[in-house]
C-alpha cells in the first residue's frame, strides 16, 4: 500500500463537516476518514484542515492512480473546490436566506463520492422519518457493505451487490416491499450501465430510473443534488420544505405547500435552488418562523402577522 497526499486551497470559505449518520464517513478528532472503492479497489481517505485556507487529503491504495481518483471523489463529496462567492454576493441580502448566508458562508450541500449512494439512500428515505431511514441504511452497510480489516471502516455495497440481493433480505432491513424492489431495480440499471450516473448527460440516466415504479421526481432530485453536484435542484417533496413554504405563503404554522409550490418558491434562486433551500431551513431557525410546530420546536405559538404573508413573502420571491 502506498499513500498519496494532496493539499487543496479552497476557493471559498470551508469547514470540515461532521461524520455522516450512516456511519460511513467518520470524524475522529479533527480528521475525517472514509473507505472509498474505485473500480472495486479499496482506498482509505483521510482529510484534515490544518489552516482555514488549507485542506489536506491523504489516500492509501495499491497504486497512485486509484488513490488520486479516490481523493477526487472525496473532494467532490466535501465540495472543497466549490466557489460559492457568486451565490454569496447574489443572496447575502436576501430577505429569507440572507441571515444564514452571512452567518454560515461555509455551508455546502453534503454529497456522496459515488452517485449510486445518493440514489440508494434517497430510496430508503422515501416517505419515512429520517431516524428510521438512517437505521435502514446502517443495516444495509453492516449486512451488505464492504469493510476495511485494517481500519474497521465500512463502505456501502456497490450497485451489483444490491442488484443481486433478494428483496426479502432488503425487506428484513425494514424497507417496504415496494421500495425493496425499486432499490433492486435501480441498482440493476446502474450495475449494467443502462443508467450511467457519472455521465455528463444526467437527464438520460434519470429517464431510465424514472421508468422504475417507486422512483419519482423527489428521488431524482436527491440523486442530482447529493450525488451529481446539481445545485439547481430542489428536493421539493421534502416535508420540511413543504411545511416552511406553506407557512411563508399563508402565515399558518400548520399549512402545507404542494411540491409545485415549493419549486415555484425557490425558482427565483435560479441555478442555486438546492443550496438556497438548505440555507432556508437555517434562516428559519434564526428568524423564528420555521415550519416545525411542537413542544420541541423553534416555531412560536403566535399566529403569523399579515405582513409575513404579504410584504415579506413578496420580498423573498424577488431575490
């Protein structure tokens, strides 16, 4: 095994994220580590940030080319090369997301080094609460995934492994029968190359996947946003966004928007809708008009004013 190191100077403010809920990306102290597979070859990648403007990547693999490819994939996953200054300059004074953009300029969309991971996890997250989805994902990683004996790190199973898994076994992880079949069929499309998720033409692969029962627009939006670097896509079926836009449109903390209303709401953030949606949730907490009423919520019990429904909404829709 040899080690390849790369020092990257981010073009925009950057902070190392925490580990991932599925346990695949881990943070130990100030170092992130992840097991990545490149054409089946295992690579352990570690990432540290010794200075605000310096990120250090190290990869251990059998050859340099494989190690460099693994580093490239982790650079994409962390968004370290993303220049977000155009987004910041355009929306730092935006009435809705401006407070979050100014306070948290380092916020990036969390991405996966392999787009199939984003697709698979989106299917597991359909129409269930997030903690339950994470439990399913951890079971998939533990039972079907790949493990590094030297470090104990685990990686997701590849598409071929999932495609060859019996639906009954997937259901035993708490996936519904329909989603187990959808995951298996999607994995088969990816494993055979009929849906090439790394191709420059994203839409061609999306069309193949949309033909599978159980894979709709939200799943494709999650794939594009978290697996293919598409900042323009808004996962409009996300319940938090449905609640947030519903409240901002009506003033009621119990209102629900439709998916089309969510997409229309974020349409003015042309080219940046996905990142704008991520900031919208943070800004809602800062301004106390978030969409999650309840005992442990940051949403106050008072009714929203008419000004929230009218003047603020008009301003938000004209960034």
